């Protein structure tokens, strides 16, 4: 999917010997840029454990939904589906790659623009409308 969108490189990022994200390089209006999408398996696992499952789900079935392995599959599927939707927006000309991927732009030392803003506690506020 990323290759079809023009990716020059695609890589899986690792933390503690576990896949933790996806990195890729795409051509943008400002040149070739690298983006990094996180895959927060702990967050997905927490969500699956706290989910309000229907009464029809048996305890045995529930056991399958709350495993780490299932959280890994769900987490990566969410990233795939999100990325597929964003690339469809780009292909349709509704947004640019820069626009939709901006928070995930790697700006140095493997840090994304969003993380840099968060760590520096910079605030982005909406300006007042100009007439």
C-alpha cells in the first residue's frame, strides 16, 4: 500500500525487541520526508481488557480477545486501516501527504513533530478570525 503511494522506503521500528511502529519515506510538496506511525500495543491491550463485550461472549471467547497476541493483531490492523484511509484522502486530492501526516513527520533524532511539540510544551492555539 505504501509502495503504491510512492514510498521510497518502509521499515518496522522496534522497542524492547518488539515491533513498535512503522516508518516510511514519501514524496511531499517540500521534498522527500520521513514519517513514523506508532503502534501502541499496551494501549490496545488495555482497551481490549476494558471493552464492554456483549453478554453472548463467553468467558472462553473473552480469553481470546484479551491476549497480547490479539492486541498486536488489532493494533497493526488499526494502523493499516488508518493509513489506508489517509492515503485514499490523498489519492482523491482531498488533502496532501504533508497535511495528513504532519504530526508524524520525523524532524530529527527519530522524534516526530507532535512529540517535539508535546515535549517542549508548546501550545498551538487557534487565532481569531480575520474579516
